[in-house]
C-alpha cells in the first residue's frame, strides 16, 4: 500500500531527530539509520525511480559531473594523514595556539567556496584529530569549524551543491546569475558569520588551553576505509530523504521572507541542496533569496545530517548525534535568530 501526505513527512522528520537522541545504539550507527529510514520513507510513498536510484548511488562519489565526491576525499585524506601521521602531528601542534587555530578556521571557511567544503573539512578534521587538545575542546572547535566551513562554502558553486543549484535556478531573467552571483550578494553576510565562528573556535581553544595534553589519535587503515563506507551510506540515505521531503518545501515559497527564513531550520536534518532546488526561483525577491540561503547554511550546522562538514568532523572525531546537538543547537540558534533579526528586521 502506498501512503502520502504531510503527516508521513512530519512523522519521519520527528523520528530522524528523536530516535538518535534516545537510543545510543542508533546514535553510534547514525549513518545506517539514515540510510534505512531513507529507503523505508521513499518506499512508503512510492517515490522509487531509476533516476532517484542513480542519483543516490552517485551523489556520494560525485561533485556535479566530476567523478570525485565526499567518499573518495575522506578516504584519500584519511590514508594520506594516516601514512604521514608524525609529520602531520608536528604541524597540528601549531593548532595549540588559539589565534593560529582561529586564523586557520577562518581561512579554510572562506577557501571552502573554492576548494569545496569537503576538502576543507577533511583537512581541518584530520589536523584537529592529531592536535594536542583534549577531546572536549576538539569537539567544540570541530562544531564551530563545521559552521564556518558550511557557511563559507556558499559563496561559490565550487563550495557545495547548495550553491551550484542556486546558480542554476537563477541563471535566467531577472538575475542572470553567473559564477560569482552568490559571492556578490552574500559576502556581506557570509564573511562576518565565518568570522564569528572562527572567534568562537578561538575562545574554545583559549579556554581549554590550560588543559592541553598530548592524546594519541588511534586509527587504522580499516578505520579509514570503514569511515568512508559509512559516509557513503549516510549521503545515500540523505539523498533519498531529500527527495522524500521535497513536497514539504514546495508550498512554502509563496509565504514570505519570515516563513522562508524559519523554514530553513528543516535543513538541520534534511539536505539543504534539495531545499534549494525545491524553493529557490527567479520569482523570489533578492532579499528572500539572501534570507533563505543564509537560513539554510546556519541551520545546517545544528545537527550532524545538516551539512557535509558536520558529517566529516563527526565521523573523524567520533562525535555522537546527541553530543553534537547539545553543543551546536544553543550557539547555532543564537546566531540564527540574530542573523534573522538583522536580515529581516533591519533589512541587511
């Protein structure tokens, strides 16, 4: 029997957020959980097609039409860092300086738009893993860094799928969006936000500097390979869930800038690229586009499934779903609400 309707989508979204919080077993196997829920959800509403299956199979290993994706980048980076652990550890020692760390986070946050959020996250996550900070500090810095990279990557189509799709949707009249459209229209919001999370990383590191000690980063080739396979499963599941949630987004586009902005919170658990594909259109005012894009990239940092950097940092540093939510949601919501007040209330 095939079901449809808003109730199924809301129930699925609730399950995706609630079950990993109450179940340690699910939390520690979050990648397979999202894969399973994605398969079940798409099956329930009868969305399976050859196109969707192909997209889900290729999304984890492709960036647009380029045959390299998050799975290969994480695998290759993991192997490079593993076989050069001592050399990397010596460089990672520099992260012990909070100011240097903040500079690196800021630079990678902005550079992510050119080198991709995947590469920027893989580099910083591996460096953090080999740094001398205690785990509690590493986790907080990782979350701040994931916010910075996820937001910074929005400036150019090379950064993340969200940007690529937005440019494609707006390439016609009246915007005639080119490669630098988002850079030209979002830089005044994105750069300060990346700076805010870079400063947050600085304060986390500064506060934890008195506790600094060398910790062994224990890993193996098997761990590196399994991490890449888990990420493949995660992205596969998120692709299915993105298609499943698309009808939930479509009626929102005409409801105004305030609704659009707060609807972006759904990207904490859903693929923001899919939400961009469903909602962004040439009929939107520029202010609505700015608000919605910023909403998506901030909210994407709230939960692990919300953005590629979160998935990479959480996988490499072994951060659980509940742990991420507990630390990311309070600071993320403050920034989300403050940004909303500035964009909508003050017209920035």
